[in-house]
C-alpha cells in the first residue's frame, strides 16, 4: 500500500511536488512510498493525500472531479477516515465551497468560504514571487515556521474564509491575502512549498509527521 498519494488530475506542478516530497521524506523514504495516481481506488488505499494544482479553478475542478468515484474517495478521506490531506495552490482552493473564476464553480466544500480575485490595489496581478508569511494561529504543520519566513506565490485568486477559525497564514500584498487554511485533517497552502526552499521543506516534513 502506498503511504502518500499525489493525485494526478493534470496539474502542472506534479513533478516538482514529487521531488520535494521525496526530499522531505529523508529517512522515512525507507518505509514510506509516494505514488502519482489518478485511480480513486489507489487513493482510497493510501494513508495520506496531496492535491497539487496550478492554473484555472474550473479546469482544475473538472480534472479532479472527472474520474468516477474520486470525489467520494476524497470526501471519505476527509470525513470518516480523517486522513492527512495537503492542498497546494489551486489544490488548496478546491477545498472551498465555491470558486468565482469565470463564473461559479463548486468546490469540495470542506472549508467554508469562496475563492475570489485578489483585490486590485495597484500591484501586479498575478501575485508572483517571494512574500513574507504572517501566522494567524498555530498548527502542527506550521511547527518551526516563523512570522516573516518567506514563501513563493503564483496566483490571481485567493481563499476568502468565512470567519477566522480556519485561517492559519496570511501574506501582505496590498492588503491581507490568505496563505494557508485548515480544518480537521485537511490543510492547504496558497504558496508553492515545492519551490519555497527551507520554508517549504519544513512544511512538507511537518505534514509527513502530522497525526490529526
């Protein structure tokens, strides 16, 4: 049985996420395995799930929802199985109720809120590059990550949570922009840990060791 399923639904950052996970595993690589799969049954048999993602919300939603049974498997992993799930960029956004990029697109509905455009404050859109993180509340996946640590972002939309209970990180880009959310066994980051060097490696290591 594979321990970590990296879900392949056409997201372009899968190779870099796979490499980063393999580095983060370190000594765990002797006993843990990572598979890239679009097979719902292989996802069901895995202990941990990663939902990557780059690009358009609707395209990513359609890719993730397309395999028969995949949404059921993901919902089972989040609810009854309570498996650790990591969402990256659009993979995190898909945890929302709704995406508003080119109309309304249903999300997984795990974390209350919607994905909307970053407000226009005169700064370039998409938001692209290194930005400082601000910790809104503690979480095991953020252990050892400090206020002011840098992470790499590429996005035009962000997750607007309903309330602050599920908001864990923000960044300042002409105003507060959501950088991480979580609920139950699901945790998601707007930035790309696979290219965020020390901060990203620490986040992956924390997530690998996290027991919700």
